[in-house]
C-alpha cells in the first residue's frame, strides 16, 4: 500500500489516506478471468470442474453388438428322447461414438445366455465367456446347453445373450449398472422319432432289409 500525507492550508493537521496499488484497484473487467478451454470433458492440467455422467444400459443400447448366432448339433435335427446340443458364440464387442455430447468408448462382454428350444422350456447358462455349448461334441451326448425333446415336430429355437457394459470417457473404464439382452435370430430344429426293428440280419448284411 502507498501512504501519502495531505496538508490543509490554515490548519496544522494532517491525515493519512491510503491508495490501493494498481493491482488491487477494483476493475470488474480486469478481475474477471478469461474462460479456459479445457476440452470437451472440461478437464485442465491442474483441475477438473465437472463430473462425468453416469451412463445407463438404455444410454449405451445404441452401441450394442450384433446378434450372436444359435446353432445346433446334429445340424438342424433332433431325435425324440435324445439330447440336442445347442451352441451360442458371442465375442467381446467395442464401439466408439458420442454420449452426452462427449467422445466415448463402450465395451460389451457376455456373461450368460438363455436358450429357448421352442417347446416352452428354457436353458440358462451363466459365467462370462465367448461360447456356450460344446461344438463338435459326440453326437447326442448331453451338454450344459443340450435339450431333450419329447415330441416330434419342427421347433423354432432362439437364444438371448446377456451382456455387461463399460464406458470410457477418456479417464478409464467405468461399469454400467445392469445388463443388455441381445436376442439371436430363430433356428429351426426338426425333431424325428427313432424306431427300432428286430431283424434277422444287419443292414450291412442285408442292405435292403427292414429299416435299412
């Protein structure tokens, strides 16, 4: 602070008056700092002035992976009373785009599947992974995702893959609460009946025999 003495004529008194230094003087224009450009996340090197929004499953649904494929073994066929093996393969999926007007990367990982064989039953298999069912398993061997039909006919089977999601706004991965269900397309299974016939000789011995 600068201190000056002010003298008045005709009187022997003085008073002290304080003057603010130029840097302390009130100047509403100079005292207002210029806005800082901290990028789309409003993040600067020395501080952060905003919080990241919490994404929901509905928010990231537009980034969802394409439907997985449902297949069966034997291919499209089944036999009454014998297991039909279903297989679903779902790989990890990553997509980029814009969310809340911010650049974002969304990652989906499968954590379970529910299979509907088409006869009103359900098969649920949990655990994260890329595939369910045993591709190339022994014919009509039971697996975790096999189903035994009780009646002949043609069935429209389907499945739903359950995905968990994570988002990254540039500060690391953050989990999204809940799961996203992505349905497969239909898979037709023709189920037949197997009937045994008591014969005198095998088909190798009598190729034209009953049941051959």
